[in-house]
């Protein structure tokens, strides 16, 4: 069964996940098409980070199915490394490698994982650093960069693997307010280039502007979803309304 | 904590030290220059006392100076005396570090049997008395082994090296394990999501970051080891304490010489270990600021 672009890029079906006795996801389903940008919002502890981490198998699921380009993610026979070459992920805490410079952070995975030619990777890495507007910072260590700059290096590092889907797990939550914007701009440009993006975010303005579809999760289920215009202005569910009234 | 407000700062220091020692699994060899000054002063005092008690025999200072080369280097053309302490500590550290690093990495293995096995070995040797390990090894190993027609002798100092390397190995294993698990889990996760294999992650991402954290406790273990090497004098290894005792009996067992000779040994050990201890503290400060 070959996958083609008319089918969902990421398909989540009836996913259950618990940590011990704590049920975090209780039957979540939705699809993400190629070039689509979706935002998952919801109160803390509603399972949104867990959900996104299940997509690249950083977390396992108890039941249900998640496919990326038609491939079952939680198939025990799946080559996880193959999956992770297709799915890029950016974390709240950036998680750059502190002993490597910005450019080395970007170059490491393509050279050692994809075994690509160093000179070619280097050219691409410089282009990516430029793309995230960090020209001149190539040889800085993460410790010498601001949070926003580190997060943009992390995005470039992920992009260097040429992923088909990008996962963003509350990537601006740890940033100073003044640096949030620069990271959001980077993600926006990425979305405009046609990258398929799944974001867990608290930036409502950003979600409204950028997302094709919003999913609101609470206590492990998707309470409500829809395109931003309907979702933000015409929420039906009382839990959604309450959440939006608190946050907007 | 204390009820007396004036004691609060030192109570905080104690708490701080206790926390660090739990992490490192060892007391820190925390030598200060004034410790050395006190030792030298003590040497002068005990020499003076010996002089007064020695009534008209050769002066204790002259005796000590006479025996100094013997205590420091042993007989002409041999590595004995204090130089043998250094050699034993060097090789025990080398073996302990190499084997201990491997054992420490096994302790963070994903395979349960490997993890459990290495944990048991580590805990066993870490919590055994050094002297008992030393006795066991020195008495268990033969004085020579025969391979085919060649007979390879195992001198006592080599046995001592092996005996000391065991507790060092176990403690280095803990240092390595501690450093690896102290790294934020985000490092593993981001490496994982970039499709690095576990081996690549360990080798290129985790270990390079651990080295800095490991150097200060590693040096501290060297200092502890170097101070422990005289233990093997009990088994007659020809190191500095054995030779100090030989020197004293050669002088006819004059009791007033006891204190000067042993305080002299303390001074020698201080001179060797003080720079290591200071350097450790300096590196510790430097790295704790960086990371």
C-alpha cells in the first residue's frame, strides 16, 4: 500500500495512552494533510505534548494507531530511525548540544545519521542558519546565544534532516516575550514554504493567523476543533469557551 | 540546621558539602596550604623533642636526612620507597579508569542483565574495605605464572596495583554513571528525534559533555588512592612506609625517631597531593560556572 499525497501525512486514530494509572490520552483521532499546519491547544496536563511526542515515537501508545506517510509508527518492527528522518521535532527547552557550535549542531545529524558529504552538508547548514536569520552566529556556542536564537538554531538543526513533518512542542513557552516573535516568524516562513507542521502552542494570536486547523484538547480528548475563524469566534463547547475566555 | 543564627552559614556549608559528597560518593581531599605549614611546623617540633630525648646520640635531623633518599627512592637503580607509591597509584588509576569507565557505561545500558550485573560489581567493590580487597588479591594471586615454558613473575607491587585498581574501578564506574544520568534528558530526546543511534548519542553527544563533569571527581579519586597506597606496606611492598620502618630499625629502633620519620612521610604526601587537590578545586569551580 503505497502512500501518496492525497492521503493524510499523519493519521491519528483512536489513540489511548496512560502513564501508570494516569490516562493521558483517551481516544484521540485526527488527520494532518501534507502542507497543512495544525495547532493543538488546551490547558496544561491535557495531553497535548504527549500526543505530539507519540507522533515520532518518543512516547509509546497503549492502543490505537498513528501513521506517518502511511507507515505505522508504533509497529514494533518499524525502524524508528527511518521514522525520525521524516519527522523533525523542536522542543520547549531547545536541547541544543552545548559542546558544539551553532553550525556544528545543524551539521551533526546529516553527516553522522544520513552519512551525507560534509561539504554539501556545510553549504546547506549555512543556508539554514541564514534562513533562520542567524548569520554571523554560526560559530557561537549555544551558551552564548539568547533563548530565541537557540530555538532558531534548533529549528535549523531539525530542518537539516529534510523532514516531511515538523513537530513543535511549546517552542516559545520558555522564551522571553521579546524573543517569542522571532521564533514565530521563523515557523511562519516555514509554513509558507509548504512544510507540514504540528504545533502545541499557547500563542493564540499566532495559531489564529497561521493554522489551517485548531484542535482543543482537555483531559485527554479532543473537545472541539475547526478552522481558526470558527474555532475562536464561534466556539460551541463550554470547556472551550471557558478556556478561551481565560486566555484571550 | 542549627537554632543558633550565627551557625547558619556553616550549617549551610555542611549541608552543601554533604550534598556534593553524596553525589560524588567520596569526601573531597580538601587540602589547604596552611595544612602543609602546620605539618612542617610539627616536623620541627617533633625533631626538637627527639633531639632533647636522644641524649648525645646522632641528631635525629641528621639521621632523617641520611635516610631521606632511601625513603624517597629506595636503593640505587630501583623504583622503591615513595617513588613506588606514585607508580602503584599511577597504574592502579590507569586500570581503574579504563575498566571503571566501561563498567559505568554498562550501568546505563538498556539491557537489564548488563545493567544489573555491572551495578552489583560496582556496589560490591565500592563498599568493600580497601585493605580487605588488597589482602585478598595479594594473597590469592600466585607469585609467578607459567605460560608454556616461560615463567612470568608477579612482583608484589603489581599485585598491589591490581588490589587498588578494584575499588578505584568501582568508584570511577559510579562517577561515569552519575555524570551520564546527570545530563538533562532533553539531550537524549533531541538526539533520538534526530535519528542518532544510541551508540552515536553516547559517543558524540553525552560523553563529551560528561568529561568535564567527571574530571574533578576523577582527580579527587586519584588523591584518595595516592593517600591509600601505604596500605600495601602491610604486605611488605617496598614502598615508603615499609622503607621508613626499615630505616628506623636499622637505626636500632630508637623510639624518639618514630614521630619525626612519620611526620616526614606526611609532609612528603602533602607535597605530592596538595597541588592535585588545589587543581581539582579550581577545575571544579571553572566547570561549575560553565555548565
